[in-house]
C-alpha cells in the first residue's frame, strides 16, 4: 500500500514536472524568435533541420530517462546510506539537497571537459552552432546515462531522497532552457542576475568557439561555483560571437552525432 502510494506520488511529480518544462520551453522558444538577442548565423533553409535534430536527441533522452535514468536514481535513493541526522529533512533538508546536487553537477560538467572519454560524449552538446532553447536539451544519450550512474553513486552516499532529486531535475531543466535561450536581456539585467544564477550572457561564453572560453563557466544554476573554484570566464559575451567548437566549421547530422563518441 505504501509502495503504491509512493509510486503514485512520484508519477504525479514527473507529470507535473513535464508539463511545466514543456510550457516553459514553448514560451522561451516563442519569445526568443519575437525578440532575439543574437542574429542566427545558420542559413534559413537549415534552421528547421537543426531544431528537429536537437528535439530528436531530446526525445531519445526522454526515453532513456524513463527506461534507465529514473530507475537508477530511484534505486540509488531507495538503498542510500541512512546516516543523515533528523534535522536534515523537510524544507531545510530539501534546500540543502538542492545545493549539494548543484555542487555535484558543477563538478560533473567540469569533468566532462577534462576527461577525454567524457568529452567524447559531451562535445555533441557543443557542436551546436547557435544557441536557443533547443540547445538546452541537446545531449548524447551516452552522456545522459553516464551522468545517471555517477549521480546515482553521489545520491547513494549522501542519502538524498528521490523527491529532492526530482525537484532538482526540474530546476535544472528550467535553468538550462533559460541560459541557452536567445532572449533579449539588457546587459544590466543579465549582469545583475548573474551575481546569483546562470544567465544567457554567462553561459554563452561557455559555448564560445574558443577552447579557453569553452573550458569555463561550468555552473548550471548558481554562479557561485565558478567564482569559488576559479572557472569564471574573464571575457564578455558579444552578440556576434561564434558558437560551437574551436576549429570545427559545421555541425553534424543526427547519425554522425550519435556515432561521434565512438570514433577516433
């Protein structure tokens, strides 16, 4: 009975999270086309193909999430170590969990740029030649699965409840859509928000097609991690800055993106 109620609760959270994210993404998708910040350098006849490719990667990862990520996360949370004190619960406990998970994703993201094996998968995200809301969900399915395994170990060690992870996943996607979007923000507004959260101006430097900048600004939600650990980019965003990978002149097809990590 209790297990069934817990399953129903998780299902409700997942459904609500999915609806919120779809609405959020749709709103930003429209706004960035009505009031774009940066001109789109991709030829008009290729733009629809690019968006479709990114969304197909998203659909693949949505399937992987249901079949692999959620089960791995659920098992890690269910069998996690039970050393946490009683005060580490409720709303204060949730806030601590969110902070710890954001701390983890910073270091996981940074590791994806440092270790060659992880970079093979993560570079698929960076092949995109332009940033908009669809870039936020463009990841190789291998990266998504590897992330689930390593995060599962982290969840198991810290005893993080599944509810905290689900809430965090929702916040991560909302944040990612915002920071990858091409919405027009005034420089003053962007700078003010970037004192706390990752903004388009902050994250776009991470996608600048210069490796020095690509290997910076790893934070996902809170910019404090880049400031604390010396990975804040020293340059400022330019609206005409080239996006992508250094010395790479074009994006790849969907099939080649999926095969890219397994090639030399």
